[in-house]
C-alpha cells in the first residue's frame, strides 16, 4: 500500500461517447507532486471463438486511431449495467454471426494502465453455431478464420498487431484452458 | 481498402503531457457518418528481461488510472526522436537497474486501437548485467523476478493483469524466439 498516489485535485476535461478524460494532480509516497492524465473507459470483452476444426474466428475492421484495417478477436465495450458474460455472447453474435454453446470466462486484463482504466474480460467460446451477423450500424466487419499453425507467423510478420488479439491467440495456443 | 473511414472534420480537445485527445467526424464506406474519439500517444517499448536462470524481471508500480499497484514488464514511452531500441535499453536500466548484453526486437503491437494510436515495440533482453536502478523522479518502482512455472498461475489468479505483460510472458513461455 506504500505505493499509493493520493489525489490532490481532479479536473474533468471531456465527457464523450465512449471515453472521458480527466487530469489528476497526485502526491506520491515520497512527497513528489505530479499530474496523471486518465482516460476513463467503460471496459469491455474479448472473445476467442474456436471452431470444431480448432480454427479461431477473427474480425477485420478499420480502426480510425491507427488508420489501418486490423485483424482482431471479436470484442466490444460493455453497455451500461451489462455483465461481461452477456456482453461476450452479444458481441460474438453481432460481430461474427456465431452463437457459442459454451462461453468460458478466462481472466480480465488492463489494456494500457499507464493512462486508461480500460479493462477487458477474456472469454473462450466453443460449440459455435451460425445464426447470422448483426453489426452495429457504424461497424463494417469481415470475418476470417485462422488455423493454429498460422498464428505465430501472422504475429511475427505483423499481419496481426492488436495486443489483445496476440495475447488471446498465444493463450489459445497453449491449449491448457 | 474498402474499409477506410474518411475524415470529414477533426477537433482538438486536449494537448497534454503524455496524451492528446481529438474527436474526428468520419464517413464510413456505406455512407454512415459517425464520430471517433482518438487518444494520441507517442508510443513506447516493452521489454521481456530474461535472467540466466530463465526468470523474467517484472516491475511493481502504482497505476493511477486503475488505482492499483501492478506487476508489469518494464516499459516506457518513446522520447521525441528516440528509436525504439535506444528507448528499450534506457527503460530497462531506469526501471530494473539491469543492462542487456543482447536486446532483440520481437514485434510491435497496438494496445487498444479502438480509441488510441498507442503502439508498443516488444523486445527480448538477455545477458543481463546489474548497473543500478535509476527511475524517473515521479516513478516509484520495485523489481521482482518470476519463474517460468509461476507465470500461468499468476495470470489465471489475476496477480498479473496488465495486457502487455500477459502477452509478453505468454510469448516468452513458447521459448521459440
């Protein structure tokens, strides 16, 4: 507990659609005063959807912040009051068109805790059944399948460069879930 | 290329110490107009420092956005004009007090491309030599060592919950770098 940074003051900069921004003035345990820029995020889910052929479903979509089309595990943010499990079931169907017979919670993780509180809950989805895709109106998505033996090559060559996706695929490759 | 979101207008909200915030109005390929909140980040490095006993060095520090003390791989942001390799060498010494005889570049990844352009460059550091710790004045850090066979347990129990750290440790466990 001796690491804690005490908040001296907090200033709201922006309240947005997905994120808020605030700047905190903090006092460190050694007495130093500093500022911390904090991006508040509602949190979300990431799903590793595994087919009965041991392929993983990935979604391809344009990401404005990086001006690139990325290959990612299906994911999405929590709606107000929504439980991670419900969110994972909803996002998997919306983004891939597949419903999971089994949806197992693995663990939560922070995406970039130096400046944001975003936490993602990782799920493993199996026994997939196609029910039809249903993306949000401002999402344009294409579904891909990746085989186990293609994963490492796609990470090393930079074809897959989303952190949560690399993490989820490396976890899947261990096969001890 | 048919996924690209054209920027119609862009509004600067905040220019900060580490991050900037802007809001873009975009036009999707299907004609829908939407907004995208974008957190601009200078990017950074993450290092997997492996000792000659095959332990990995982790750093413990308080992270204001999540109000928690986290165990993470050494990491830091790029200084203006700094190359990732130089940054990795500098951050490893600053945060752990160890210098790497070998510093190998693995791959870059995005931490949360839905709302930020932050890219981290992942390095593997070996042949470590202790030279003394030298943290930034507003960083309070404690160095830990984790053994190979403790990694998965620490991820599953939530003792390690930083995404880049879980990703780097899972990559290290593969042992095929």
